[in-house]
């Protein structure tokens, strides 16, 4: 398939009669790119090699940093936003061969093998020959997707209109550290009602949900080139160590190490990753 850099290169994957159709995508730093709500018959894996994506699928928001991917089942209504430069791959999977793949949307880690399989499949012709080496390649690709480790880069999104307006305000002004009481007044709700609605629609407390929002935004900004200091300030933290502590509790590592491990050619034990595992 073509390496997409121009919208005119796009071929509707649902119209290609092959079990898996993979595109490569490269976009220069042209600002914000948005794909409005749409759906595909085929499920899809969106893998980010450089840059970051945010993907909203019915009931949730996923952030996809480098070396991660998001799986979107066939038929799921979704929108995608990319900021700045982006390189990655998108594999579309026919429902007939999707047995064993996740039934719901999820973010997953991309192993070196899965990455190489996506790259290799993206260089196959649109109507590649079936029944031989290409079919074996696709079968291994599907096995790797099915066994990929799920990552906690998901933010449940409420559907109540009042809550969605509140969420839009929180995402537009993430440094606003207003309390539950403050946000309840803004939403025209009692504090108890807001807490109950957030819990019912997201499965999280207000504080836990807002912390997860902060983690998601931080990953997105850091992947886009923001510094740790800038991400901390934009989330309203008074000190970088406080932000780093929150990030480490949520994802198990410091923001510096998290991003260092996702740069091309890096590994968890590389000198670069070890130097990045600090609170600055």
C-alpha cells in the first residue's frame, strides 16, 4: 500500500478484498490534523512511531504515544486528532479474521516484532497474493496484535451533556485545579450529584478521573515535544517533583524515562533511559 503523505493516496480499506490492509503514514509538522467521527467495517490498529494521536471512541478517549497503538473494533464510531509531525502505520483487519482480537477499544504496547510486521505488511501490494508467504506474514501479524500488552492510556468519557460540557472546559483549561464543589457549581449540580454521576458514567471518582486526564494530556504533550517542566506547569502543578510523583504513580515510571524508552533505538536499560529517570 502507499505510504500516505497526501490525502489523494488514500484507498478505502473496506473496499480492498484482503484480510489485512496496512498503510504507512507520514505527515510533516503542519499543525493540528483532525478526522471527524467516522467508522470502518474493518477493525484497525493505529501504531505511532513518532508523534502522538488522540482517539475518541464511543465512551472513551485514548492517547497513543510513540511505540504504542490503539485497537479500534470494526464498526466503532471514532474520531482522531494528531498534533505536529506524525509517523506511523494503520492495519485494517477484516471481521472474518479478527477472532481472538480484542472486542473493545484498547491501547496496546508495540513489540519490535509487531512493529516490523506492520512495516513489512505496509509494503505489500494492495492486492497481494494469498496462500503463501504473504498469508503467513498476515497470520503472524494477527497473532502479535492478539497478544499485545494492554496499556493504561484510556480515559472513560461521560455521555451526559452537562458532564461533557464540564469535561470540555477541563480539557481546555487543564491548569484549573478547581475542587469538586467548584466544578459542581459550574455544571449547575450539587456536589453529591456530580460525584455520583461521574462515578456512574466513568467508573472513577472525580479526583481519580481528573488525575487520569492529567496523565493522558501529559503523555500527549511530552510526545509532541513539550518539556517536563512545561507539562507540569500546563497541568497547574506548583512544582515539577509533584507532577513527576503523580506520573510515576499512574504509569510506574518517571515522565523522562517513559518518553526516553519510546525514542527510536532506545531500550529500558540504555544510558539515555537511565539518565531520564529523574525528577526534572
